[in-house]
C-alpha cells in the first residue's frame, strides 16, 4: 500500500523577563496534539534569545513526541498489538535501530 500524507507543526515562541515558552501544535488532519516547553535564562549568563528559543522549542517538541508515542501505543493496543518492551526498538524496524 502506498500512501502520502502531510502533517503540519506550528511552533509558537513567547519570551518575557528571561523566560521563553514554546508551544508546538501538530495537526495530522484527524487529530491535534500540543507540546509545551520552557527555558529560563540564568541571571548570571549572557541573554542570548536564540538559545532560549532552541531550548524551549526542543522541549516542546520532545513533549509532543512523547504524546505521539503514547497515541501510537494506544492505537497498536486497539488492533491487538502491544507496545515494544524496549522503547529503543522501533515498531517493525528493529534492524534499523541497531
């Protein structure tokens, strides 16, 4: 079976008083998931906004990825398959993960 889909991720960044907050919104066409991330600049460090953006965005996408994996686990269980015991093993692509 061949299939092509496109999912959209919108990343929103907000900075105020040395704190950067990120919100990553994934739209699959059938579901929307939202990840959150925060980064704070240490008052003793040089304020480089791009670093706060990168940290907050990375954390928001990591949060989003965790949610997406939990959705996949539930979907697999609903069709009679279980989640892998070792999370480092990808579904159906265990050789590619070695």
